[in-house]
C-alpha cells in the first residue's frame, strides 16, 4: 500500500510542481491555527502517529545549515511533534553546502528512518536523492525549499513571493520610492534568489529607484566588511538610500557598518524576524526599520505532522503548504514580537517592554498576511 502510494506521488510530481499556486494549500495564523488542510488542523497536539516497523517512529531532519533562529526553530518544531508522538529525531547539518546536504540525506535514508524532513536546499539537485527515499517507502516533506522537490509530499514554509513583496513595499515606502538601494543576497540560495527577483520586479515600476546587487556569503562579518567599502565609496549623505537584505543575519552586518560610520539615515530591512533582530530594531537611532516575521516553529510543526500522517495514509495537503507572515516595525514591534515568540520574549532579550513602548509608541497594527487559494 505505502509503496504504491509513494510511487503514485512521484509520478505526478512534475505536474503538481507546475500547479503549486493553484492547488489546495495550508495557511496559518500567528497562533498556529490552520485555516487550510487537515494536516495543518491537527498541529503538534494531534494524536500520536503510527509506530515504525522496529518500534517508535524515527524521523530524520536534514538541514542544509543551522545558522539562525529560522533553522533552529524549524528543527524544534519538527522535534516537538515527533516526540509528542513518542518518536525520536536525528538531525544533520550540511554546513551550507548542497553536496554535503545531499550526502547527509543519503545517510539518513540508509539509517532506517521512517520519515524524512528536509530543511532548505536546491529542489533540482535534491530530486535524485529524494527519489531514493521514495523507492524505500520513506515519506519526505521539505521545509523552506520554496518549490516542490519531485517525490516529496509538500513543501512547508512562508510564501516567498508574498514575503518578498512585503519586504519590498516596506523598504521602498521608507525611502519614498527614490534613491539607491544596495541588495545583499547569497547567489545560488533558492529562497534568496526568489526574494531578490521579486524585489527587482517591484523596483522596475519606480524609475527613481536604483538597485545595486551585492553578492555575499552567509556571514554578517562579510556583509559588514562589504558595507564598509560601499560607505567609503559613497561618503555623502543621500548617496545611499537603503539596504535590502535577503534575511536578518545579513542585515545585522550592514547595520553594524552603517552605525559605525554614523550614517543612520540609511534604511535597512530584511526577512525572518529572528529574536536578535528586535533589540536592533528598537535600538536608539537604529537604521534597521523593519523585518518580515516568519513563524519558523510552526513551519517545523506542520512538516513533522505531515510526515507522521504520511506513515498511515495520504495527508490532505497540496504541493505547497504555506504559513503566515507579518511586518514588524518600531511602531508595532511589541505585538509583532509577542505574536512570534510569546510575552516572555522581553525577559529573554533583556529588554524593558515598557521602556520600548515609551520610546516607540505602538501606533501600527500587526497585519497578518497569507496566500488565499480557492477550495473545491
């Protein structure tokens, strides 16, 4: 039964990948309550899934890298669901290298896991190794890949195009749609390529905005060094309007360089809503003006639950399972941070919530965004 089901999924992979935006998708609110498929509705408190053939279920989690809250929280979300079902997890770290990532996936497949969750990676390059999991009747769910890997059940994550538009609209609005924007991204990272592509498409409608691409590495220190050179080459106020960062960690390097140069008129924004981002957002005279917040823990919870459900049947999910996102600014950042991390975030960050609100009155609402897909 399982073998025929998985072979059927593999056979239609190419078709559903093309139909991703038209198929049924799962969407979430900040609290994690699903408004979509049954897999999302079950969540982390669902009844325990089936046991594996040799005892409690074993789920492999292959992460391309473990660098920030986004990576760690997805792992934590998967782990919480699997452990609630009486299972165990095994985690690998590819160190940012796709070849190592693929090797790790292969090793997990050969270690007699019952299900596999893959975090990040290139869909085309992972397809052959995912197919090997399919051939061994191991259900595969991806998280944060941004497209369907052929043979996988679904990809869980934020809607990259939507989040990129949210980031672009926020940053362009902060500079009145005029000036030079330096865009930091890591070439070859699929999600980051999508975010940059969407931003540049937006900028095409605003002739007073110029985008200067800055290819970089997954390193805030590298971004800081590059930004220092850019500032040295553009010493006049107004010569740089903003910095677009593909994700928060890259933004921190740019912010450091900008503050050291005393150029706080430059606006900076990014995607992820990491814990460490909020002290920067609320810093005095900070150039960092906004982050698009993702609920990474819930991405992991959904991915883990779908993988468990697949062991006993076909989860009712489409090829893209989307979670929500919202923009945090200094004027709504308190509610935005608490929606993501809970009211205990201030003690964790050692920030005085009342002092933050006194300095930055909370005059904006948190607007939760999600894709809306027609249902049958």
